[in-house]
C-alpha cells in the first residue's frame, strides 16, 4: 500500500508594517482552514510569517526590534493558530523571529517550527545560511540586514518523523545552497519544507528582476528535489510589502524536479497535493543511490574550505 501525505503550500500576500499580529494570525488560520478543506495533513506557511520582513529596516532601538520577535512558541500572539490547527487535526510548518536566552545571553534567530496534528512542536530549525549584511550599505537601493538581527542557526538541519513522513526543514536562503538538501537527504528526508521571503528587485541597483528571481527560486528547489530524491514544498510571502516587491511561485516539487502544484498569484493562496512518498524511495534506490555512487573520499574540500582557492 502506497505511503502518502497530503500537503498544502499556503502562500501569504504581504504583511504591511501596520498590520496587527492578530490580523495576520487570522489570515494564517484562514489558510490552514482552506488546507484542511482540501484534505491536507500538513500546511506549510512562509518564513517570518507573523510580521512584515523587518530586516529591510535599520533598527537601533532594542525595544522596537523586540516587537518583531516571539520569546516563546506558542506565544499569546500565536496560540490561536495552534488551537485552530489542532481542532482541524492538521499539522503546520511556520517561520518566525525567535528571541531566546541561552547561556545567560539574549539571542535572536530566524526560526521555523514543525507542529503535528495534536498541536505539539515536534521539530525546530534555526536558519543557517543568513543573507545580507550586518551594516547598511549606503549605495544599495534596498537593505537586507539578516546578519545584523539574527545569529547563525545552531540546531543543524533537522529531519523529523511526523505525520507518517520523514520531513526535513530549511528556510529561504538555505534553498540556494545544495549542501542543505544533501545533508537533509543523508539524514533520510523524504519531504523538505521551506518558507521564504525573497525580493523581486536587485537590492544593489533597484532594478526589477521579478522574472529572473522567480526562475532562480524555482530552479533551486527543482534541483534540490531531483538531485536528492526528495519532495520539496517551498512557500512564499509574496506581493508588495511596504513598497518592496517579493516573488511568489510557491511550489510543491516531486523527486523528478517537476511541479506537482504551483501558486499563480502574489496574494494569500493555497495549493494542495497528495504526495506519494514511495516515489522518492524509487529515485533513491535507482538514480540517486547514495550508498553505491557517492565518492566521499573526493568531497573533503566541501567541509574543509569555505571560499574559492587559487
């Protein structure tokens, strides 16, 4: 009997700076409800899903910065989402800005959690590949300051057994690095879930690159799926957010690198697909049989060297 899991890619439109956390959570609940109506067992929501994408701003005041973060999960702001999903018997993945205290120090992470259909957090990931700069660059048309506000994730790349599948977790820029997908695949992932906020303009020049950057977004997850015999569910926060255009094209990609489902708008939109997990197993056994074909004795440079030599 085939092993299946039905997953919804629940794209959101933009969150404007003045949108209340309450109104955003209500929109997320609506998306989860739509996924449940479509038969989803898991609903994948975007990166930093509860706020506008604040790393575009230079924020010096710590209290102002804190308003974008959650110190616990579920928090008073987000409890309704957990309650609604549990009532619907649906799991979800969602990204948020995490304020943590570790070793007596205040730390900030770009984080995602995986919640099962009982409303329990069963997986947590902190973004490893942080883009952008620590300080604003005056000549850039748009800023990307994730390195300023977040620390590099310290939980590794997790693979969680939940809802009948082995689910790998990543966030946004991680999808651009092939190591992400390979590490998850080596840990046994069958489905990789990703949320993202990706601008549609060149942040250096301000030029409109919506078509090219959408192509790049699709390309990374199609290659990651095919080369690692995984299904990939990659979900955007899209549209024009505080004047900043962001790409959409939330997708569910099969292990052949083909689209099983894809959003068409830049607004709140849900697409759903029933994934046959055995398709990934067939690819893993044939074309991408790691045990038989990988040559790890030749790959040392990947972990011993960060940049290009010579």
